[in-house]
C-alpha cells in the first residue's frame, strides 16, 4: 500500500485508479468501523446485564440487612421488655417473701404462746418436796392415758402426796409402765 501511495504522489498511477483505491480503502475502513461498533455494542449489552445483576443484588441485600435505626429500636424494645419482666418478677418475689414472713410470724407467735403456757405450768412445778405424806401405801404401775389426778382418784389418794413421795417435778411427764409409790393408797 505504501508503494501505491508513492506512485500516486508521483503521478505514476492514473487518477481513476486513485479514486477506486480510495473507495476501497474507505469501504475497508467502514467495514472495520462497523465491526468495532458491533464489538462495542456487545460489550455495552454485557455491561448493562452485569449492572442489572448488581442492582438486584444490592436491592436484595438492602432488604436482608437491618438499618442502624431498626437495630436501635429493637434493642430499646428488648430493654423495655426486660425491665418489665424484672419488675414483675421482683413484685412476685416480694409478695412471696411477704406471705412467708407472715406465716413465720404466726408460727413464732404460736410458739411464744406455747412457751408462755409452759412457763406458767413450770412455775407450778415443784422444786422442793415435803415429807408430809403417809409413809404407808401401795405400788402402782402407770397405765396408758393415766394422769396423776386419775391415779389419785383410782387409789383414793392425794395428788400432792403422790408428787411428794415420788419427787415428781413435772406432773405431765409420767410414762406408761412407770412404777409409782402411792402414799395411803388402797
């Protein structure tokens, strides 16, 4: 082609062949340009498809992720729920403790009253005994359900004489099978 151009410049090639050559060159240039445009069109289409895919992915990812404001609201809601649950639990616990303390106070009152009754009985318990009782009498084996008063009636004796003769400190503590001396008993 360089040779042809040189010949053209020096007038060695006739003018009509020059226009044919130029026309052929132009035709070739147009063909190359069309091919290049086709390649570029394909590339543009490919880039548009990739762009559409990226948009879909970004839209999908924005839907699957929570925003910072949404996360903050969720944490705040969890805190409110937790505080309400703790308050309710605290209230229930205080109610339970209050009921238990009330029962314990009642049990303590009952125990104190029982102790007070026991002390009043204990104050009537003898710690010193008298020798002023008949020295003659009988032996008696305590039966189940017996009390000193019942034994005194059965044996025609006095409770105080039985207490003194047997040195009984607590009249409520006689046991079945225990043998007592009954002064003046029959």
